């Protein structure tokens, strides 16, 4: 659980990075229509959630470091209390309750939005917003700027408009102890779901039934939604990297690749495991799986502060290339294959990515043109894979095999903490669980 004080601390850290005499304006997400008069389950904007922890739509956060406010100024615009709307859609916090809950200087109702933004921008030197993220929000900000610029005293309008996202997204790269604890909980929930799916799996089941097992475990543990579209690919479907149709029946002898993670208190888990639906790896499946596992474990051993993701990616490619040559899937020397990147036909994606409020979380992977070194507080995925479709020119026994193994790790001062260690990935562990 992220404390109220931590959200305030994040706002303060953001303001410290802004120029003097600045105002930051950050909108929440809005409801999205699913069909006619029904909406998708609401999911808060990640940046807004990061700064507030407020779960309602159509809100706005306004913070400023202008001297006229003293040390700082905090305000929110929230949905108005409305008995009729609350009968249909549920209770709203309202402006009065928001004042104390979020330690605000002022709170406004949504009908006061334009006036609140206009007053907050007036007389500021710098405006920090995420222009281009939402057309309606952009138009509201542009209209306010126009109004201020056309006023008799043109100095009322901010002189510069700056992008807030680089500041905010750099903050989100480094997770606090509380954030890591929440992510660990998301990973533990997801681990139980993966084990449940392995134990349910049997020849003749459908991919969507495995998906249902996962989602049921998520929800029963308080994770209402998956963090992304759940992937359940059996047989050759496992060779489709972002397969989400999940409609096929699983045949005896198939491998099943499940890429699924829960979203818990806004934070994502991201786990992939691959297992035989009948509980026993064939010799060919075992060979490919063992190679992917070897690459992943070798990368996990090398990860530490100062290492870059491209360095780790290169290392995983070296391990996989050597293994593919030994299995007769590639020919020639290791050096030749690495130079020609022949392994790319079987290992098409990157090794990992930042993880946090978004499953592919924000943050720059380069600094001043150089690859970014890993640092304590970062959370990343490590997910090598091998995918051999039936039309590949390889020995017949390997065709149609797709394997990915993915764990979530927090970078520590000395190496990594594996947050998803509760999901079996050794062959004997998987076979024992499924037995």
C-alpha cells in the first residue's frame, strides 16, 4: 500500500525539478465507451495515479511552486457530488472530502474546471503539461492560454509551456520500497495464477479456459484486472509473440506458453511460463526449453548496477546461438552467426523492459546517447525466448515449438531480487507440479 504521504512527496519532488514560478497540471483518465451506453472498466491514468492515488475519472491535479502560495500549492478538480448520478454509477468523493483526504489547499468541482485552470495559470512563468496526450485536454489548456494572452496585461500568461512527461517519467523509473512491495504482491498473486493454470491444464482443454483460471485467481486475490492482454498460446500459437485470441483447443503433446500478470493497486506483474499440457516434456521440447532457461539464468547472474540491457541482450543471444548450433538448428561458427544475427529468426524480441504502473513502463533506455546503466530501484523483466514455426528450415522434431521464460526482477545494490521466483521454471519442478 502506498501511503498518502508518499503521494505528496512525489508531488514535492516534481515541483523541485520545475523552474521557479511554475504550475503543473495533470489530468486523470476519463471513462471510455465500450458499446452505446456502457463503458469499459475504468482504469486510472498512470501519471495521475502516481501523483495522487485517486481512483475516480475526470479529475485534475494542479500543483505550483509560485512564491505567492508560500512553499507550494495543491488543488484538485473532482466530480461533483450528485445524488442521481451516484444512484446509477456509485459514490463520488466530492470536493469537500477531497480537501482533507489529499491535503489540498483548494478543491473544485468539475463545473469549475476552466476557471480553476485559468486562475492557476495566471501570473505563472512556466506551465508544465503533457500536450499531445489527449485532444480534449489540450484544447482546454490552449483555450486558457489564449484567454490569458488576450487579457489587457499579457504578462498574465505563462511565458513557456514545457512537457511534464520527461520529469515525471524519470521519477517513475526508480521504485520506492513501498512500490516494490506492491509489485511483489502483484507477482505473488500472478505466481499462484500460473501454478493454478499448470495444474488445471490437460489435453483437450481450451486456451480460454486456462485464461479463465488465471483471471479467477487474480480477482480472488484482489487484483481485479490483468495488467495486459493475457497470452495463452498452445502448439504453434506459442510462436506468435502477442497472441491473445486464446481460442484454440490444446492438443496432447502441445507446449502451452502463458504470458500473464495481474495488476494490483495500479502496478503490473509480467510473467511467462511454458509447459507441456500433458505434464511431460518431449526430448525436443526439453532441449529448446533448457536452452532458453540456460540463457535466462545466465543473464540473471550477470545483472547488477552498471550493466545495460543491450549488454544483457547480447549475452543472451550468445548463449542461445551457441545452443542452436549444438542442436543443429543453426550451422557455422558462433562468431559468424552472431555477426549475421541468424538467431534473430528464432529470437525476435528484446530481452526485457521497465515494469511498473504500466507493463511496458515509462523511462528512457538511453542517456545522452549512451545505453542506460541499470541502477538500484529499477524493476525490469528478463524474458529470452525461442520460437520455431512450422515453416522454418530446421529438423522436423523442433518445428512448432515456442518457448519463453519471463521473470520480474528488482535491481539491488549487489544484483537482483527475483520478484516472480514462486513460479516453477525448472523442468522437474514443472513436471512434478503438473503430476
